[in-house]
C-alpha cells in the first residue's frame, strides 16, 4: 500500500474500510505517524530504532504477530507500507512468506520484485540472510563485542576544491541509541572537528574509545562534514553481532548509500575489527542484564521457530494435495477434444511428458478416442436403463467397444487419405505426384468427398460430446 499522506489517506481509508472494516491490520514502517483513526482496523507504528533495516528480533516478532492475526479469523487482512519506496515492506514480506513456509527468503523476495520496483539496501539483504539462518536453526544471541578499529580503504571526493576531499566522522548506534560519535558539535570553540583527508590519502582511520561495546543490532554511519557545519551521509551499514566473529570487511557494494555513489571508487572497502568481551570485565549488575536480555530473546526466537516449523509442515502437506488433484473422470472427453483442436496433447500434460514434449501419433490418438468412447458408453449405460420406458433399448455393451474402435479406425484412415490429397485408391508416383493411371478425381467430386469426410468426423465428435453430456446429467 502507498503511504497514507494527507492527500491520499481519505481515499485509502474509504477503500479499505469498505472492503475489510475491522478485519484490517496495518504495519506502518514509515516511522511517521498519521491519523490512525481514519481506518476501522488497527494500525501498528513499527519502531525501527532509527535503523533503515528492521532489527532482527523485531522482524521475528512481527512475523509472529502477523501469523497470529491471519489465523485468528477468516477474512483478516494484513497491509504493510513504507514512507517512500518498498524496501522495508519488501524485506518484511519476504521474511514473512519464508516464515510461513511458502519459499526461501530469497525466492520470496524475487517474487515480490516481479510485482514491485524493489531494490533492497545491502544491509537489508544482509538481514534477509540472517533471517534465513534463524529459520535454519540459528538462535541469534546479542553477544557483546568491543569495536576496536574502523578503517576506510580509500577516500571519496566529497569536495572538489581545496586540499580536503573528505572530512568524515563516525556514529555508532546500538539498539537505537547513540553509543559513540567522533564529532562533538556545539559552540565553535568547543567543537571537535574531524580530520581532513585528501584524495591522495589511502586510508581513513577513526580514533575509537577503548570501551566501545556493541551488542545485538548495530548501525554504523559515516558522514562528511562541510565547513558550514552541514553534514551529508556518506555511507552506513547495519549488522547483528551474533553473526560477527573478529572482523567484518565490506566492499563499496555492500554499504548503504556508498553502493550507488560514484564518489567512491569500486575498490573502496571498510574494515571493522572486534574483540570479544570477557565476562569478568562486566560488572555483576551489567552482566545480569545481558544474561536476562539474552534469555528473553532466545525464548522469542525459539517460539517463533516452532511456529514457523509448524506452518512450513502444513504448507508442505498441502502442496502435494494440490498437485495430485489431477483431472477428474468427467474431463477425459474435454481434454481429448482440446487435443484434437491443437493437434497434440495439452501443454505439460502427462501424455506430452511421456512423449518427450512432442505431439502424439495418430495411432495413440485412435486408442485414446476409443478408450474415451468406451468410458462414455459405460457412463451412459446406467442412466439409459433408468429411462428405458421412453428410450429405445441400447445395444449390448459388449458389442460397442469393438464397433466403436472399428469406426474410429475407418474414419481416421479415410481422414488421413483426404489430408494427404487423395482417396484410398490413389497411388503416388515415383516423382512424388500421381501416376497417369490413378489421377485424382475431379475437383468438384473431390471437394464433396472431403466435405462428407469432415462431416463424418464432426458427427462422430458430436456423438462423443453427446455421450459425455448425458453422463454428466
């Protein structure tokens, strides 16, 4: 759904209220509130903790809530939207489809991208991979790491004039809170301005505090600071510490914002160096908080994985039933008639697969038509006996299959001869035409003969249709 702005909210609310009323649940990923009372259903403002990418635990909790909502009552509808674009909505949609067992997160995203102009940010793609690992059995833990180094290999040219091409500062956000910033703004005499880097410099190294601890969902942003104190986002990246060991190296194309910025060279990359925090370095109170949070998070992940497993098992059980539905008995004649119209079996039908994808021969078609005729006679037999007072007595069933098969063979033999351009008595010459002793009949008689032959085929098909029609009454 598009964002319900002041201009569009009345139209969107009217359409959704009339169609779904209170059976509507809206996930607002825009981080911008609006008049929720316009909608009869419930609107949930999703707190992304100042991250462009929804935190991993939040993604899992939203999948649980959405699953419960859709299964609570028939007709319930889930709607998601962002502020602009579809990145956050598409990420959640792909995770939720995978959570329900429909397909893998990557496959689900591809399906969404076929319908919407979606292009996930590199960090969003990273979290899509995290979610897949969670479904496969990994229980994410917000392990504590010390960020000891942050290095940029390469200097983007944000300023063309002067000796300073890049004046960067770094921000580190943990769980939606600013943990560290290398730029201390304020009065001019109190501000700590970042260092200048020229295009000729090869590396940018940030001086980080000794106890910069991160855990769980982490967002790192690098800005360029202009001389007028305006700042511009140069790049950012989001990650979860559970999936990080001692280091993280990301190329330009794995960084948000930088991936599409020509001011960064293609060989640009970022190096982050981490150290694990020994438990004895934490105070007892802090360690207890960490352990309690880890226990609570693990319970959420385990519950969600159990629900997802059940949903995926149900989806796997229902999938074969849909495939094995097959063709009902009453559709045999209709399929054969469609085959005649096409000159071969239906696309993707078992018959076509057995023939390597080619058309069936006349002999196979004769056999199938004969079998269909026999099936029609068997279906017609009992209803006719019930109305024997008004209808003529049918011939013995044992005689009909052979007679019908013979009739089919005769019709096809004559029909093949007509299509070949001659009667049964015509004999082709060595040159590929006709000999003088067996020239084709006059054009008028030939046309009449062809017409009669096609009439016989039409009559036979009508007879089949009549038998199929009476069998379904």
